[in-house]
C-alpha cells in the first residue's frame, strides 16, 4: 500500500455555516427561555447534541449501525520508538505533519432495542474538515499493521480493535487512522472528523 495522502479538497464553508447556525439556535433558545421563565418552570438551558453538531472526543456516536468513539488525536513522530509501530511509511512532506486519530468502532446491536441485532460494516469513509471547508482524506493504511484501523464487518458485541488485541491493549485502546495535515490547518481549528456510512454522517471535534 502507498503512503501518499490525497491532497486537501477545497470545500465550501459548510463547517463554519453549520456552527454559526447551531450557535444561533442556542442564543435564540436562551432568549426564549429568559422571556418565558415566569410562565414556564420547565425551561432549562443544558448542552444537548443536535443533528449536524460535532461531538467531543471520548463521546460515542452511531453511524450506519456502528458506534464510533474517538479516544485521542495526536501528532506522530516515527523517529520515536513509541510511534514507530503506528507508522512505518514515508515521513511527512515539508510543511506537513503526521497525525493519528485513535478510535474504536463497536457493534452494540446486541444492547440496543432500537437497532436490529445484526452484523454491520465499519466504514472506511472518513475525512478531516477545517473551518475553511478544506477536506483531508486519511493516508492508506498498512494492511499488516495491527495498530491501524481496518474497516470491515463487525458482529454484534464485537469491536475494532478487537478486545485483547495489541491495539486495544495499547495506551490509547484504539485503532489508528493516519492523516497527513498541512501545518496551516492548525490555524483553521477546530478540525472535525466526518464519519459517513449507509447514508448517515456524524462529526467529531478533534482535540488538536
């Protein structure tokens, strides 16, 4: 497998407009609650996840029957012994840096009444989006690397990485999805991981 990243895809400002809309909703909700507080005792302001809003790392989201949890995102330095196992491909190009998104993909259909108990496919459709709408696709994974994320069918009660595997027992407990991001992307934060599967999508805000 090669280790060449797809270049950034020039997108629209959908990330910024989506956050602006969600922010406006919160403001309007706050004004509505303030205006009606005297009449309605059940009006409370609390943080809720709305459709299209990015979740924080550490929170699970279900897409296409699979529950995804991003545990940590961090820069990789293959020159260090601790990172050499995660990435053995080419070094980042000048002006770029390697990042690993460590995540878990689980089939919880055996635990949820609102989902048919069945085998579901863990997606390979991920993209990182910055606030300018630029999109960055993952590097191609090494099929022999046990620490990297490998999409595929997941049976009820099972996860990627598998329980007891080297990746699951590692310090992050997740399988790594590798990205090569330009250094200027750090100026266009927050960066969001978009997950798509079976016509559904979700966003996770990466802690970079």
